[in-house]
């Protein structure tokens, strides 16, 4: 049997990792400025994380949600304390797409409506409902067209108000920062307007913090700088540092009903052990604060390089917009300097999503390599 060939991949097979680096089967080290789609939050192979998983493996790997799991309760308490949402409730699942699916369900159950307003450039996942609120028709199968979804331009309160006036919606879903699009921010004023408009038109505001959460932007969640409180917040990626775990933070005014949601594997004992260890490391090593500081160092180091038009984003969620296509630079960074970076829908943009354990030394190593490939590609283009 062969693998179903759906991924465009580099011919590299990492076999181990530590901190900011992974090594391939031939012993070559790679500096990880992509974190596997922003998943590696506390670094590869963090000792506390590994020890927590080992200890839990010796106790109990899994039992279903038919029984109490005290680890789920501990995870909810820690997450509430560190995120500032101690009064919210937590539903655990396995992936960001599942989190968004369940958030949409909750909003529809609560308000009795079916419409959703999403934004151009959005990416919310590939499962049935999540793919319909993702602004990429190419990844929707023929059966993924049964929801009432309207896409409008982000950062336009006028467009959002008009859409809500035209017909009722169960929810408005927005990313704290659009990652796949190329690190495009939802403005603070727009988020405040969106909160007010959702209140006015009885729609739920869902903040997708799957990529932008867990300290990556310098705040626990990207939206928190605006001062709003969403009805629902979806989380995944950095939550488990590579172990599949995700969740929905649910406003205390939203009632839970038996069997409205469910999952077999969500919130397993091993998943919770991983997620608790991540929160402990984020707290004990002040990684959100580090992300903010390192992001400023990176922004300063690369922002003035020839060929860089702008640097978007905050903390360690950055999009470097160039005056040329990004793909040849990403390829050169990998092949010549052994540095992983990310692509974006905007083909002029390189995405940086490194682990939050990034140091100034790593930042300057990247900046030096990036300056070198910018110079090389410019010379090649003008030769």
C-alpha cells in the first residue's frame, strides 16, 4: 500500500528535534522558523513536556468521555487562569477544524439560526462546515455547499453591518490574525465594532485563535489587545505542541445541553497531559513575553532589508511581504541555509511561525540568511 498523494512536500524526513531545531535521517540540522504550521509552541523535545507524556503513558493513555477525567478539569482551570477566561467553559476535541465545527454548532443551537458570516482570506479548516467558511473554493467538494455562508471584507464595519441587516446570522467568525492569507490582522477597532454589531443583531462572535493563540502574538490570544470578549474562542495548534488536542472556550451565558456535542478521542488522558505541560512551560518560561520581544527583534532585523515591502503581524506570527515572489527565497533558505519557513496565499509573503523559545541568536541567524538570499535572488533577477 502507498500513501494517498495529496501533499506537496520537500524531500526531507526529520527524525528528531530539540528546541528550535530538527535533524533529518542524515544528521543535517534545520532551524525551524515554521513550527509545523505554528504547532510547536514550546520547542521540540522540551524536557518537561516529554516527562509529562512519559508519566501519563505509565498511568493511562485513554478512556472515553463516558467517565470523568480529572486531567480535563485541571486543564480547564489552568487555561482559564492563564488566558483570562476563567469564567468560560471548555469543550475539548482534536483539531482546529473540529473546534470551529463545534463552535458553529453551539452558535446555531443557541440562536436557532443557520447563517454564518466569514471573511475574505479566511482559513478555518477542511472538515464539512469549516471548509465552507474558508475562503478557498478549490478545497470544497461538491457536497460542501449546503450552508448559508456570506464572505465579506475584513476590517469593514460597514460591510458587516450591512450583511447582518440583510438577513440574520447565527455567527460571525473571524481569525484574530489571518495566518494562511499571509498574516493579515483584524484591527482592534474592527473587532470592537464586530462585538457591538453581533450584540445588536443577536449573532455570536467566534474568534478563531487556532493559529494566533497560545502566546504567539505576545498576548495569550491575538484579539485580547482589542479588549473584547467573544462568545466562543477556538484553539488548537500550539495547545499540544504536536499532540493532537483542541478546544472551544464558551461564554458562561451559553447553556450546555446533554448530547449537543460529543467526541470519542477529544480530551483524552494523554492529550490533556500534553496540554497541561504546554501551559506550565508557557507560564514558567514567560514565553508570551518572549514572543513579543523576539518579534520586535525580528521585525527590526528584516524590515529594512532591500526587497522587503512590509512586515505584518505581531510577536512570532509574522508575514514578510516582498517585492518579488516568495517561493524562490523559501527554497533558497531551506536548501542553502537549512531554515524552514512558511508560505501563504499571498505569493509575495513568507510566513514565520517559529517556536516561542526563539532566542536573539536564532533571530539574527535567520536575518543574516534572509539578507543573503534576498541579495542572491536580486542578483539572479538582474543578471
